[in-house]
C-alpha cells in the first residue's frame, strides 16, 4: 500500500472551463492541494495569512545532470484574506496547532480551506476568511557543479 500524505486543500473559486493549474498572480487558479510536509512558512499580515509551500510544482526537484545545470523552482503560496491582524494572528496559531494535533477534529489528513463554501480546517471559523488566492510561481536557477 502506498504512503498517504496529509494535504492542505485550498478552494478559492468554482472550478470551471477557465481554471488553470499554474499562474504567478493566481488568476483562475481555483483549487489546489499541497502536502503538509512541503509547508515551509506561515506569516500573518494586517489583513492576510500567507502559507508558503516549497518546490510543489511541475519540475522534478531531483532533476539535474551532475554538471552545470539550470533547474526549475516552483514554490506555491496560498493567501487567506482576513479582516484584521488579530484574526490573522489567531489563524496562524490555529493552523500550527492543527497540523501538530493528533485529534481527528483538527487533523483528519485534509486541511480544507474552502472560500466557496465558507468551510475551514483547524477550528478557523466561517467568516474569518473572506477570500483565498493561490499562486504557483516558477523561476529558474543555475546550479554550478563544484
């Protein structure tokens, strides 16, 4: 049996014929899921919570020729729009507690953040998040062999 992965699922808008799988600004990127283990940072701003996921895209992170090489990097960012800094702070704490909890009430393997149906994981209340923006950004780096 294959290994199962805990996932963050972000649903920002209805998935339809305009939906895309990757976009730097998040335009028409309506739903995405990322492994919890790829979460590298959560930040709180005045009206947002940002979750950054490391190398979560279409490029193989193990790619390379062993010589000088150009490798693709793709990080993903999920931005939760909230009402104020106090809400952002509380949500960051709830997410950290949720991913470290053994209680299925907060951690059932899927951390759903669904702005379409106003349903959120980790005890985040309906109405605490007013929008979600999902961004998958791609860049490249040159790796030089030592």
